[in-house]
C-alpha cells in the first residue's frame, strides 16, 4: 500500500498520480479487503473528484470498522462539499465522538457553519381516504429544531 500512498501524495512533476494510486489500492483490496485501505481508496477517489465512488468506499470502510473515526471525517468533508449539511454534521459529530482529541478535532468548528440541526416532524397520520388522497405540503411548521 505504500506505493499507492506515495502516488497519491507525491508531486510527480505534474501533480500526484491519482489514477495510479487508485489502481494500487484496488489491487491491494483484491489481496486483503480491509477498512483502512477502503478509506484510503476513498481519499484517492475524493482527490480525483470521483465523489460517488469516494462516498461508497468511506461507507464500506465504516461498515467494516464502525470505530474508524477518520472515515467519518473524510466522508463528512465530502458531504459538506456536496452541500449535504445534515449528513456532514452527522459524520463530523461521529468523528468527535470517536476521536475527541484526534488530528482533525480542532477543525470541527466547521460544524457551526453547517447551521442548526433539524429533524423532520410528521404532520398528522393519514387515517381517512380523503386525507390519503391529498398531497403532503411542507410548511415551516414541519421543521422542528
């Protein structure tokens, strides 16, 4: 995996070799599938603007090791970039829960920039045929802090 990391982080005169790093991480995963390599593959995909692939790899890493704090942080940065503030906040909070003094903990002031956390509140149960046929309209009262 060391060659993949070097390709991802070393300027080769025209930038890093992200496609080479991605290929190396994928080859390593064919030998031994582990959460850290999946997370590293996610960072290479993210650096290469392959956002869907990056989210998929971070999620696989988290599913393999739910205590892999950095995977939550990196996925959170991508969700923030994609303007998915709710998911970003959730991942940043999980990172802080797992690594309150971790290397990215000082960067967690960014949670404040995501705005207040919202939760959805159901309007009323659909109990009659008349209410079942109407379309649900979202009003400002549907969002509770």
